[in-house]
């Protein structure tokens, strides 16, 4: 007796061309999905703890060894503002600005100053904020401001007096000099500790 070969039914139209199901796929609401989402959260938590520990350690070291700490009055909120712009006036280099914002926020510039102020109260140190304008363009030796003096990110060469040096060190000296001028402490006090300055006495 002749027996016809059995033939399976064709798949539904909606299933033709659809990808095959992936094994061990993480389903929404499953325990594996919850564990996967918790991993970056734990990693970010460790980053925050290490950043706060660095702030506290640095602030304690600076305020215990110095009687005055001068910092730039940076407005981190304004520095990390988006550059997207508006429809009428679109921004420029939006992606580059977004990357710079992520780096600044990741470094945690806004958290170091509160840590300094807290440790300064405990260690008897003064904190002075100075305007950051032209700190990197002013020559520490002669005081002339010229944008051309900043040859690169790391090199400073004054176009007026010929003074050369590291750009960050030059800017730091300008910031310290501005802070000392505000507090009336005089020069940079390179020869003795600002915290241990002896009182000036006048003989009778």
C-alpha cells in the first residue's frame, strides 16, 4: 500500500524571516536583568566613594600643612552647561563640548572645594577664592597679560620679558599672589610657612 510522505505545515506569515529566539535571553523583570542592572550601579557607587575619599585626603593634607589655601573661583555649573543652543541659534562643536563636560563632571571639581572648606574649619586654615580670569595668560614675573604667551597647554613663554616655564605653575603662582594680595599677607612667603608667621613686635 502506498503511503504519502508527511509534510509539515508552513510557518505563519508573521514568523517568516523573523530571527530565531536567543537562548538565555534576559527578559524584562527577570532576576538576571535585575542583577545585570545592579552591576553598573555598584561600580558607580565605588567610583563615588573613591572620589570622596580622594577629596577628604587631599583637603586634609592641604589644610594641615598650610595656613592659607587659594583656589580659583570656578563656576563648574556654567562650565558644564550644554552647547546645543536653540533652533534659531544652534551651538557649535556640541559633541566635543559634551565630552569635555563628562570629563569635568567625572573629575568632581565641584566636590573638592566643599571638602577644603570643611577641613579648613577643623585645621584652622583659611580658604580664599580668586577670580580665574587671565590667570593662565598673565606672566608671573612681569604681570603682562598676553594670550600669545600661552604657546601650548603646558608651555608658557612671556612675549614681553621672555620668562618661560610650565603654564600650570605660572597660573598657580598668579592665583596664589592674588589670594595673598586679598588677605594682605604680602609676598609669596616662599621662605617660611604662612601658617607659622611670627607676630611683628615693636620695641618700646
